[in-house]
C-alpha cells in the first residue's frame, strides 16, 4: 500500500507541476513512475 501512495503522490505532483503536458506525456510519466515503484518495491523488499 505504501508503494502505491508514493506512486500516487508522484503522479499528482507531475500533473500539478506540468499542467500543460499532453495526455500522452501523462501516460508515459505514469508508466515510468510505475516502473520506478516496481524497482523500489524490489529494492526495499515489500
């Protein structure tokens, strides 16, 4: 659950930080952040 919260906070920060981003950029960043969280999950052994 904590990893999801980290991902959610990063996605919200992206959306508020770059409101002019296109929908495609939003999807790409969300996928990149999801992959980052998968790596974080493996690193922290959740």
